[in-house]
C-alpha cells in the first residue's frame, strides 16, 4: 500500500526545520516532535503526516464508533485529534459553554505523504499513487531556507483573561465546597486566555514556543484554517502490541536559573504532600480506566510521582501499564479512558459535570489529544496542554491552563500555578 525509502541525515535538526517549513503548503498537517527526549517508550524523534487521501470529521455523536469503522477500514497510518467534548459520546454529559475556535469534535486523516525520523535516518512512506514524487520532494525539502526564529514576525498581542483573578478565587471556593461535601475528591479547573481580531504566523509562533519549551510531545497541527501549536510535556496513552501505558502529569513547580535553588525546587515538588496526593488520586483513576480493557491483574504502576525537569517547569509524572485482553479493538482503549484523568478529576463523571458549570469556555481541543494509529492498530497520543489554538478565519487566538483542585488547595497558589504554566505561551504571543 505504501512505498518506503530510507535516507541518511547528516543534520537531523536542520532537516526537521526544513521539513516542517516545506509542509506548510498542505491543508492537513500533523507534526510530532520529541525534541530528543528518549525515554523507554519513545518510537520516533519526529513524525510528519501531510496531504489527506481520506479523512473522517464528525461531532461527538457516535464518534468512537465512527472512528473504529474508519480505523478498521483504512488499516493504514491515520493522524488526528480527539477533543475534550467527546466526553459527551461516552457519558450523559453536555458542553454548553461558548466556543470561539470551532474545531470539529473529532478529526483524523490518512496521509498520502509520511515522514518518520529516528536518530540519523529518515524513512519516507508514500501511498503508491504519489510515490513517484518521493525523490523530488526530498530534494525540495533539503533546499528549503529556514526562517530565523528570532525575527520579529508579528506585533505583540494583548492577552485578555476570560476569568479575572477575584472571580477565579470564587470559583475555586465553589470547587472546594463540592470537595468538602464529598461530591468529588479532585477536579482540574481550567481558565482561558485569549485575543480577538489578531493575525499570527502559525509556523513561527510554534517554532518560538518549541524553542523555549522543548517538550517531548510538541505538536503542530493544521486542518484547513485552524491550527494547534503545542508544547505538551504529557503523554495520554500509548499502545504497542498488547501493552498499554498511560503517563499522567499532576504536580508542577517553577524552574530557577540558580542551579542549587532549581535543584531544591525539584526536591520540594517530589516531597510536596498536596502535589503527591493529587498525582496518586489520578493514578488510581487511570488504573481503574485501564482495567476496563486489561487482563485481570495486569494493571501495574511502573513509576509513581517521579519528578522530571523541562525547560519551563518541573513536573511530577507517574507511569501505569496494562496488558490488553484478547480481541480488544484499539479505539475501545481510548473510549474507556477518555478524557484523561489528569484533565478531569475523581470521580471522573462528577468532576466533569462540576467543571462544565464553573468554567467559562468550551474546552474543545484543549485537554483533548493529538496522535496517530499505525497500520497494525498501535497508537500514541499526547495531552493537549501548553497549547496555542488559532482560527485563522476568525482571527481568534486562545490558550488555556488549569490546575488540580483538592481539599488542600489554596486559591492563590492554584492561580500562581496557572500563571507558571501560561508563561511560555504568553511570552511567545506578547513577543
């Protein structure tokens, strides 16, 4: 079905920049960059899928059934996203908050052209109908001039707050009242920052965001006139043969330029009782979610509350694995674990209902997931956080951040955590 050709790369980092610049001519783009984070679960340094041959675009109604049919019919690489609002396909829930971005609830496409980079090797896989273009495309990519990421490419954007500080404190107090009443133990409460009537340059904005964050799940996605520019540090879920792993993040601390102080901030995060309890609650939720499709007794916590350091923040990450029961369909693993526990709370359904009532914006793509399926049904998906969303037609720019509210939460501390998470995106947009 695909023609595959391998090329050695003298300078993979330069080629990656050329490749993503060359890709901008297409209407459908998914670019995934690990930024050289090579943990035991990584597959590729970078992946590019462009030029849709077939696709599926739908609202939440029966979305997972439609995706199952598309994945099983295609039996090829497919790339795309799941929005947070697919929760409405799984439970008796709704999304009634305003939406200014207008991404469809689910979108996947089968690329004609696929590029897989690992170490110093590029694998190009083209569908047979376009495989005569491989050599010319490779030559064109190597001749692309890379734009200077430090160029002043747009006017600074004035960012507005959807929820102002005092209102945020009130809403967190409402959340705490729900916790004290026993409705929930934890909920991820998010707020939007936005700008109207502003044009941005998507590629240069992404390059700048990626340069100052260098996360393991960086993503550039384009579908028609809508863009996702993501510096996500978090994996939602990965399937390889019959093994599934999920890596929720809960617990954040700022970095310091002073080495000793920075080391202490990481140690303090690792020992923070409130942050550890947040993480452990979500680990329990993920274990429960994975058990729906796992062999009995196979759900294991591989890593609990381990602190990893990124350029902008320290993060507390846990890793949970499971072996799948026989004859489980790949999409069923997504359906029984979505939305991811780190972006909802516990118990999950109650948390999602309360979140919907207190938040001011429809989440849409934020706190959803971007990823891919391989021809044999394996998959890898990130969590859409630390992400700028942009609708080129309406000139609407948005990013959201959130934090986990538990019984030990302080509204001021949660607000400050949100600002730490928003720092890179604000820096990029305000130039």
